[in-house]
């Protein structure tokens, strides 16, 4: 229907219908922040913004999709508008301000991302799908969801179905999760009853042949609707309720092992929203040879907003391979020992270079040939354009920390250190700072205070837990919740708490993530340690800054031991000489050794089994595909049915095909006008239906005439073709009228 020829009554009334539908669908989005991990990842549109505007983004997006459906435009135009809107979302979330909107550069990045995720999906690496692909999948679900809801309510006028499904959804959340859906159920009931009342008036107008050209409703009907809806809702809410007659379902579900949706442990990029349980995974990440088996550092982050960690600035610069890197991790006067590290990755690869100590040179990094991006602010090494690395060789400096130097370090810091590594959230509860002061009240130096907080967390009343771990709510502080409410968690809880408590004492600290030491054995022939690092070795820890020394790692997490050794300064210092080999020879030899060791079998079938989170991800992807397919099948079901009839007609079954079409029209009339009595002819039945459907009288009379002529006439095939064409037009017109 052309846009300018749309009846005036459509615009006013349908706009009210769409607005009420929007508030009903809004209740589907509100619980996502509390019941899913969409705040932890980009699935909730949370990559660029903070968690508090993720819900606002999703709400705006569902409103825009409903508005596009509301416009009376050709289907291909609506699809095009939605695709352009989706691309704008992707640009807004991931490419501002790096690329201009009118540019094909970011579109190429999106296309490359799609191809990459197709490879991940084909290889079964569901957990390693990128951020853009997760947002895309989420948008497709929202697209299908809004389209289906719009057709049910606005086109088919089955608002009761949407209302009942929404109430069941909210009731299930209220029963089986910690989400408080009490007021959501009330709001949905109010909006749903108003929608039912207003739409039923339109039905009554059509059945009684009352003109509905007006774009609004009679004032008396609207006032009566509001009074009845508010009265019913209020009485239902305040009336006494009987106590539940069955046990707590949450406890039951937890007991049978189906309580929380658990993530898989591993190294990820997004740490803006921490919390929630996970399960272990022994997937091999890399094998390495190193002079000392220390923690494998990935990157550090400096800004904590009460829910997670982000990097505020990242002044990266390209460093050519084999060039010396600046000394940023430790003070120039700190004693170090030279060492070498070779890393060779298995199936999972990263663009970040993991290392122990401080890297002073990258000798090889396959497949990179030009250089590596170095971020001095966070001592992070990363490839250009996020190229995934297969193997690399590093020359590193391992620090030597002396207890006397740490004790003598004074709280004197540069403006840069103070400005970036002492900041805490303005909303940080006072009791966090008070606890830090209480723990360190008898300590004088920064070193002693750091040790006191480390010991308090490591050996105090806190429990290491990976499955029964809380996800902070919107108004909860991640550190405060752990320290005073839950008292259990894993490395992210302990490391974040230590960093924030030290900052509360004006001691610079930052949050670091990477892998712990992994499993290692000493090769007595080469003097190097052979190391295997798996997903379960993913870890986070705090680094504390000491004047004249640099950044020193700590380990406050129970059941973990830091490999960093604090030594007593010897009376006579001796220089330790490290024999050197030619770089190319050393790298090739280490790489050959690591390749030979990659044939180790894991698990009974020679490979790590599909983890629980993989099952959830696979099930989610399959469910999404089925949902999209079902929506498309529902939207185009009449078109598909007509195609099947056309194919049967071409096979010489004209008479049976036309009878099938007439039968379809007749059943449609029965659904709307009631069943035909045994003694009624088709003509008598249609005349009776006309009394209730006067607007369809012309089509139904022509239908009767065509049916009787075809049923009792002796027409040839040419006449059959004319009957087929006209019957198909009547069926399409009647179906459209009955569904609208």
C-alpha cells in the first residue's frame, strides 16, 4: 500500500498500539542486565559505553525497529532500513572515532570479522567469536523478535498472545532467578489490558459496520478502559496471596546442577564488567621455553569504575623487530638478569605478546615481519591490525627484588603515577577505605602495607570459589560486594580488591592479567624450562609501584603462589653471565623442540572435551538460527504455500489445486464467521457471514459465484486458468483483510 494512501485512522491508532507494544517488549529487555552476561560482553551493546547505558541503547534500538515496522513501506525498503540501522550501530560501538562514518575502511573490517567468525564456527571455537559477531547475533534476535511481535499485535491483532507469553516470561524470571519482576508483571498487565481494550473496540466497529475513519477512540471508551485497568491491577496487587505450596525452585534447580549459566575460563579482552561463575578448561594455549618460569603478563589496566577495569589511554607506537624497547616496567637502577623466551601457540592464537619480566627486544614474531606495537603506559605488546601470532622469540630482563630496597622505598611518586594509579570511584563505599586503614594501622612503609593487605586477603576469611560467584547489580560495587557481602570469589575479586585498597591508602597500584606460570620442567641440557600454559592458567594479579624500583607483582589469591622471589641483598654481589647464541639459530632450535612436543594427547580421545559453556554457546546459536528460520517461515508461509500450489498446477492437477484454494478460503471464513451448519449451502453460509463482515461482502459473493461455477460448470482449461487467477486474488485480499 503506498504511504500517501494509507487511511488516516491507521496512523493515529496504530501509533498508540505500537507505543503500548514497545512498553511490553521493554519488559523483555530490562532483566537482561541481571540475568545474563550482556554487561560483561558486547552482546549487550556495551563495548564503548559504560554498563549503565547498555540498557538505554537496547531500548532505543528496539524502538527504532518497531517504528520502521510501523511505516507503511515495501518489505525490501524496511529490510534495507534495518540493515543500515544495524551498520550504524556497529559503527557507533566499535569504530568511533577511529574511522569516519562515510568510509569503506570500517566496512572492510566488518567483512573481515564476518569471515573470521565463520571459520571459528566451522571449527567449533564458539567461545572465540569476536565482539562484533556477538553484537550481530544479538541484533538479529532483536530484529526477529520485534518483527514477530509487530505482526502478531498490529497485523494479526493477537495482542493477548503476546501479553500471555510476556507474563509467563516474567513469572519464570521471578520464580527461578534473583530478578525482582514484581513491578514488571504489574506494568505489563496494565499496558496489555489497555492494548486489548483499544484493539477490541476496532473489532467491534468493524463487526457492527461502524465507521472507523477517526484516528482516535471515543473519550468515554478510553476513560472507562483506564479506570477498569487501574482498578483491576490495584486490586490484584494489594490483595492477600497464599503462601507458596511447593519448595523454593531456585534451591531445587541448583541442587540438580542447572542453576547458573557458567562461563569457561580463559584470557579475554573485555574486563569492563567482572563477576559471575566459570568452569575450568584444560585447552592448551601455548608451549614455551624460558629462563625463569614466572607469570605470563598480557596487559595492565588503570581505571576502575566500580564494576570492572578499562584502559584510559593507550599511546602505542610501532617498534621494528629486533629493535630495543624502552625500559618502562622497572626503574633504570634496578638489577636485572637477562633471559630468553620462546612461545609457540596451539589452536588458539592471540595478537597480544605474553611475556615474563620486561621485554627489551622481539627477535621473531611469526607471521609478522615488520614490527610490533608497544604501549609504554601498560607495558603491552600487540601486533598491528590485531594479527594473530603463531610463535615468537623474546629477549627479556628478569627483575631482582631486594627486601632492603623495598622497605626503604619512600612514598614519593611522579605526577603521572599519582594521576593515573591512585584514582578510585567517587561512589566507592567508605567502608572499603576504612578496612584498608584498619589492616595497615601498625604499618609504616608502602611495602609493609602492601604485604599486610596481601596477607589479609590470602589468609583471612575469604574463600576461593569459581562456581558460586555473584554478579554485581547495577548499583553494587564489585570490590565492596566481595569484601563485605559474599567473601568468596576468584583471582579477579582478590586482585581488584588489593589494588583498590592500596589506592585508598595513596599507594599506586594497577590490575594485571595474563597467565600464571603453567606447568614446567627444567631441561638440564639447555638450562631452559619447558612450559605448558592452558586456559585454566588464565589469571589476574596486582602490581604495586615502589619509587626507585618500579612495578612489583603481588599474589593475594588463595591457592596461588607468586614465583617472584624477594631476596636479601648479599654481602658480595656477583655478575651472572648468560651464554648467548645467534638469534636465528636459537629461535629455530627452540621452535623445532616445541613442534615435537605438540603431539601430546589431552583427555581420553586425544583432545579436550566440549566444555559446558561450549554447549551453552552451541545451543544458543542453534536456537537463534531456529528462531530466525521459524520467523521467516511464519512471515512467508502464504507465499510458500502459493508456490507449492503453482508447482502442483503445472503438473496437470489444475482441478485439485483450485479446489484446495477454495477450501483454504472457506476455512478462513469459518474461523472468522463460525462453522457452517450441516443443512447450509455455501451460498446460504456466505450470506450469513456477510451480516457480521459487511466490509467483505463483495469478495465473499464473488467467491461463492466462482466456486459454484467451477464446481458445477463444464469449463475448459482456459476458463480454469481465469478462475485460478481470480480465486487467488480473492484469497489474498480476504486473508489480508482478516489478518488486519
